[in-house]
C-alpha cells in the first residue's frame, strides 16, 4: 500500500463516517482528481473487504494512524 493509497483509504472512510455511501465517497474522490490507478486500487480493496466481511476500522494500519493522530505528542503544530 502506497502513501497515496493509504490516504485514499482514510479519505473514503472519513466520508463514510460523515454519512456518505461508499459509491458517493468514490465519486467525490474521483472529482478530487486522484490517480486512476489509486482509485482502482481503492475500489478493488473495497470489493475484497465486502467479500471477506472485513470492516475498514479493523485494518490495523488505520487504527494505528488514528491513535497516532490523537496522541498530543505527535501534534506537529
């Protein structure tokens, strides 16, 4: 997973958290003009996860990233 792909995964999950459907989130990501290869990767990952019944929040990398962002010592500002 590249940094851009990881970013798309986070963006997609955030949009869904705000109430968008997965399809709406993908459409918004397309409008944001991310690379077609990364969008295709995201769509394939979503399909794989749906087939396997894996929820996004269970992805260890996402959980670690969220925890890191919530850590005050990680605040770069």
